[in-house]
C-alpha cells in the first residue's frame, strides 16, 4: 500500500502546519512523528506512548494525544474506528486510499485496495452533486487464519485407554 516515504517532506508539512497555527516546534512532536513513520500498520495512542517510553524519549501521554490531533489535522496521520472502543491511527502521507477487513475474533486488520470502490465514489459524487474528500470502508467478520487468536481451536479427540 505504501510508497517510499520522503521523510524530510513529512517533517516540512508538520513544520509548516505548526508555523501557520502558531504552535511550538518541539523535539517531542518530531520524535513522535518519526516513531509513527517508522511503524507498520495501525496503532493506538497508548501503545505509541509506551513505545516512546521504552526508547527513553521524554514525552507525556498528553503530548502524545495532542500531537496525534495535530498530525491528523495536517493529514500526516489518519484516525480510524474499527468498532471497538479504542481509536486506531495510521500514517497517511504517501499512502493510497485503502479499506479494511477487521476480524471481530482476533482484532487483526487487513488492508485492501479495489479500484471498483473508486469508481463507485466517482459515481456517487456525480449522482448527488457532492465532492467526497475521503472515505472509510470497513468490513467486519472472522478471518480464516487457523490460529486466529480468540477463535476456539478444535479439540483433539481423546485417546481411550482400552
């Protein structure tokens, strides 16, 4: 799904956003940005905070949450809701629009991209005279992974001692 990330461009977007909104350019904000762009997949704010603490980076939970809000506002990170009570995030610079398959048993999230969805979006814009800026499509179900965490594993037949 991803292209190679031009990290200096990502930093420039954040720097410009901070300047335009008269916000401070703190090392903590850029450390959080680097940590996010070094990750794969989706993450929640608490996991990011704990990861930063393990790296001995001096950040508070409030700084992580506030920085995530800033990164969402400047389109460097997107916020996702997958039916549980935890907000998930993912980096968004250089990533195509994509959709998700969410396993309701183990919580695994798979990303997919189907060009037919883009055609549907275009048709909806035309029919309803509406400009769509973004969309989120999530399918919920159970993955077919035989070792899906949380899925009941078939019990092995007991051997009788006859």
